[in-house]
C-alpha cells in the first residue's frame, strides 16, 4: 500500500485479501500451527523460512495489524505487544543489557518512567534523564561510553511537552545510538517521528489507535534505517551470533530492515511472551480503520476546550500545545501541523478542594484512569494516581493539587464545553 495516502492506509493497509478470502482480517484463534514434516517446522525454528509455529511468538492476525502500523509510521517492520509497557520495555531491552545506559527525556508517561528508573535499573541498566528542552550541548553531556539508546515521547503524557525529535535524533546519531520515540498521543496521523529522524517508534495502542477503551495493547515499529553493523561493538545482541538461536547474527541475516523486529520476536517474545491476543489485534484494527477520522475530531475538540478554558476565571493555567502562547506552541507547529491530540491539562484555582468539586459535578466527562478514548474522561492526579502525596510533595513534583487532565473524546465540542462550564460554576 506504499503508494497510497495515510487515510487509505488506515482503512486498507496491512491486509489485502485474495480472491474469495475474508474481507475483514481473519482472527486466527489458534495457539499452534500444523506441519507435514519435521523439516518444514525445523526451517521455521532456524528462521530459514517465514511462517507460524506458536502464537506466543507470532500470529497471522497480529502480523496483518502490525504491517498496517508499519505502513502508517513509514517503517520497515513492526510487531504487536500485549501492552504499551511491553512495547517500550522490548524496544529498549532489545538493544540494552546489564551494564548499559539509556538517555531518556524526563517528560514521559509515569509508567515508562518507573520502568526505566526502577525496574530496568534493577536489571543493571542505568539511565540519565534529560529535560525535553535541553540544548544540544546538554544532551551530548548526558551520553556515556555505554549509552545504547535515547528515548522520548512525541507529546508527553501527562505533561503535554513536545519533543524536539530532530534534535534528539541528531544527538543520538552523533553518539552512534538509535532514537526511540513513543508516539502514542499524536499517532502517525498527526506525527511520523521516522520522518524526523527517529529510528524506532513505540505505541500504547490502548490509547487512540484502539480508541474505544476496548483492548490493551502495544506496538513497536522499526524504521529499518539504523545501521547496526556500523556500530557493531555497541550492539552485540544484533551483530554477533545468538547462541540461543542457532548462532544467527540478526543484523547480518535480516539487514537493517529486519534485524530489530526479528530479534525482538525470536528472543524477547519467545522468553517473555508478552504477545497481544489475536482477538485484541482484531479490535485494534477496527480502531485503526477510523483513526484518521477520529484524530482530527479529538484534536479539534481538544483545541476548542483548551481555548474555552483560557477564558474561565476559575482556571489558573491551561496547557495545550495547540494554544498560542503555550510553551510548546512553536514546536507543535513544526511537528504537529495538523493538530496534536485531545488531551488538555489545566490547573484550577482553589487546589484539591476545587478539583474534587469540579470532578464531582461533571456530567458527560467520566472519571477514569485512561485517556484517548472516544468518550471524554478526566482525572485529578492529586485525588487519584498521586493521592498518597501531600500538596507540598505534589508541588515539588510539578503536579499542582488542582491539576485536571481532560481527555476530549469525539462528542460535540459544544456539549463538552457546556459540561466543563457547569462543573466550573459549581465549584
Ligand atoms: C505515552 C504512553 N506510553 C505508554 C503507556 C503504557 O501503555 P499501556 O497502558 O498500554 O501499557 C501509556 C499509558 O498510558 C502512555 O500514555
């Protein structure tokens, strides 16, 4: 589908049925696959032939959907994972091991921050966090001999900072390492990080890609552009024989285009088994078929609600990269010219008490630990995800007690604004 435009790829990418085959992608609800001879199966185990043998590693339904996501992001190969967490873990762990180091933007999703800062440190992988606004010199200074990857989020959840992808990619490449970008919030409809120099793109497909709050999932896309062999000493996992896989050297056998995803599938899926269920992949594909239509409305609604909030006396501050005057407005114009996403954050005057009243009085927007759903939802970190922290601790973490994260859905923007207005009036 490479000749078609993005909207067409959303609808028809990844799967082209032959004569008399199902129009919709088939759900291959089978753990295993049958072969006539041991030699046939042996070729699959040796990675000499492509095919399926066990759904813990690969499944045709997943591969149709992964191929669509690869087309949308402009990558060479992709895989689905059981969640966004698994996608980010696999993307990093595919190239980092005990004794290695990562440079990551400090402005990323809390779950990813914890993964890198706590769990991966326990695995012996060190990290240096950098500001998303760091200068080239500051970014360079964060690198060490053992740095193997740089990581950031296009639009960060929940801070809504916008990553300077071009700068991050330039610095990562100057140090001979790939840039991994979590592109969950804008989706490829609004930003394609590979076009700006990113090497690997990850997604929590649980968010806009699924878009209906139906299925947890993740995806990893490889640009196929990073030359692993040119930096072979840094990436032994890709550039030296894998004794756990019959001595295959992934970068040699599968080249720049195939090495990363083949290794992640053959090694990490085999050992960790964090695969997306084919049923969830089917739901994800339903979401992808309308992603281009939905993202435009999410961004329109986010923009309209953010602009309304700037006119409200009860509101101390509104953060939305599409707002003129937002700290990230210029960067958003560059990387997200058609809009970003539907998530808006704002701080209420009156702190925790005002936030509690506001949330209680919302009628359309539901209180949920989720974003990027067709239905508008919202969260006050101080009374939910961060409720164990005092107001002083929250302030130190840059999360005011009166902060609200509102994820604008696909409803009529006028109804969303009316809902927010009446809840503000009730404070
Ligand atoms: C930007 C981002 N990346 C990754 C994740 C983790 O994804 P999941 O919840 O699918 O594991 C999230 C979850 O909110 C997210 O917002």
